[in-house]
């Protein structure tokens, strides 16, 4: 099913890669940015019917909103789109990396960036956290990416929609439990950055072993 999706912060590496892949998969995708002109320029560059708009306008017109901004911009961005996302699925991809020590786990006092998002957005948003552990530059290339996407959220139906989106972009989405569990994936990002550097890996990801069978 084609859905109208906004990728807020979509001019960055992760946002533009996800927008490109979702548009290629047949979704109606709008790239959001602080400046509509920047968003439209990125949309024109990527093609596949992508459009651009200012973040609030992109969020207002969408069924599902992906937030792909750095931790330092999370609060301002979520506050900006908050009036436009009631009742919608909002997918927060934020990882609490604190430069310059990005290889060290530094979760916020709330427990996770997902918890910060929940506090900022309130209970009338169907909040999901996902796409923490995939290398953006690998998503920006043609072909499948050998990486699983752990999907967290307190509402199973909302998680299921995001699992489907992950599969649409060539990844394997996996239900990973309630939103509080997102802290594990957020922390894993710093570990992966360390592994990439220590072992000279071009975008290490995670993969769940074993045969996964759908729950009843």
C-alpha cells in the first residue's frame, strides 16, 4: 500500500537515503528540512517523484513521519512538528551521540533518545523508534543491505507498519518490544562506530541469528 511519508531532517545522510529508497518502493515521500528550498533541492537531486517542504508542512501532510535528525536537533525538531502529528505514527531514529566521544555510550538522563521523544510528543502520537544501527551510506547505494532493523514501540500495530517500511527499503525489520527497549539499539550505535574504526569495517550492522517465526 502506498502511504504518504514525510522524512523530517531528510536532507541529511540517513534521511535522504531512506527517502530515496521509500520513493523507489512506490511510496509518496516528502523530504522535510528547516528550509523548504533546501528540501526541494535534495528532492530534485534524488528524483523518483520526491518532493520537498519545510518540516512542519511535510509532517502535516503525511500519514507517517520519520524523524532523522542528530540528537542535538531532536528537541527543536520535535517541538516544531508536534502540532501536526497527533494520531500519526512518528518514527524517531535519533541516537544520542555526543561528539567528540561518539564511540562511548552516553544515554541521556531520561534513559534514551526515544524516551526524550515520548516526553516531547505526548501520548497522542503513535511513537516508534527504529533505524538506529544501519549505515546511512550503505542505504544510499543500490542493492540490499545486510542489516536488521530493530523496531521499538508500545503499540504493536504501529511497530508492524514500521517493520513493513524497513522491508520496503531492502532491510529486515524485527519487532524488538516496547519503546523502553530502544535504549539497547541506541547504545549499540556507539559500539558499531567503535567496531567500524577498530576493524576497518565499512558500515558494520547487526543481524539476528536463528530462524525467526512469526508470533501467533
